[in-house]
C-alpha cells in the first residue's frame, strides 16, 4: 500500500472519529459550564447575604430593610434577587447547632443568658441555565439565609 493512500485513509478515520465524539464533548462542556455558573451564582448570593448580615451587626439592627435588601443586590452583582429581611425579634439560642426560640426582651434563657435580638436575611435567585436541558442537573432556585444576633 502506498504511503500517501494510507495517510489519506488514516486522516479520514480521524475525521469520522472526531465527528462522532464532538457532540458528546460539547454536551459535557455545556454541563460543566452550567454547573460552574450555578455555583458562581450561589457564591455571589452568599456574599450578598453575608455583607447584609455584617451591616445589620455593625449598625446593631438599626439598618432599614430597604438598605439591607439593596446591599444584597448590589454586593452580589446578580439581577433579579428577591430579599426578605425579618423584623427584629428577641430569641434564645440553645443547642448545637443552635436553634432559636421566641422570647421577650430581658427574659432569661434556659442556658442562663438573656434573650438576644436577632434578624434574619433571606435572598432568593433563579439561575437560568445556558443549556435548558441541564436544568435537571443544576439547581435553578438558589436560596441563602443568615440569622444574626444584632444586640
């Protein structure tokens, strides 16, 4: 068999193999991209909630709900974030992990301490996958919550 004919056959086989593998490779790359973008969105949402929680602590609960909501949206960089901020409430923390139980100002908790003033910040974001077929693989409804003791 001549060398040139053999080389053409080999390159033809390589082209067929590439054509067969390309769709699978593209599907895998699309899935990896969507998964990483979903994880990035989740981290940005967590950053926004964390910044709002830090502001609530720094202002000892005097920051308005609108201020905290704006801070979540601005610091996350995501559009379409829905943020809810609870009213300040006196609660007692107990157990590991800590659970909160409603209480009143100045009351003594079962742990012996006094009830603290807490605020909860919850942010929700809907991630839209680049490839709609991957909506079953990636989470599209993302939620982050932080409960902080402000006083």
